[in-house]
C-alpha cells in the first residue's frame, strides 16, 4: 500500500484547509486510516482516525474543528480542517493499517506542511 497526500499550505488563523490522501496498491486490504501531525520539536501525534466502515475518532485538540472522511471506492481519505489555530501548524501525515502477509502492516504518506499564521 502506498499513500500520496496533498492539500497543505499557508492559511491565516480561523481559516480552513482540506488535506487529501490517495491510496494505491493493495487497497482492498486497508483497514483503519488516519492523519497524524508532527510539529517542530514535538512527537508525532494522532489527529484523527477512521475505520473502514466510516467511524471517526479525534484528538481532543481538534474535536469540533476537524472532520475526517473516506471514500473507499476512490481509495481516498480526507481531513477538513476548519477554525485553524496557530498551534495546528505542523507536518501532517496520512496513515493506513492494512493486512499484509498474515499480519497487519502500516503505511505512511509523505508529509504535507500546514502553516497557520496568527
């Protein structure tokens, strides 16, 4: 499974951005997908995740502002980010858990820079 993310950029505080991530390869084997982020000097953290059936979960810091969704037919996962704050500035990574050769494996997309100006 390979992941290709797009949609980052620079936005003012209070603005919105939408990240997209396209999966390719053995997409039929993908289970959960999600978005992580890593700010300078900080550890990578989970922002939002979504099951194959579409059940989402969010970190407390983005709950109510971000929405994760996926389109299994198109092998896409999205992150709609509204009411962005300066502290949302980070590199965002899409992530997938898939069933490989008899065990679960993970795939990461390349990072997308999101910069929120205060």
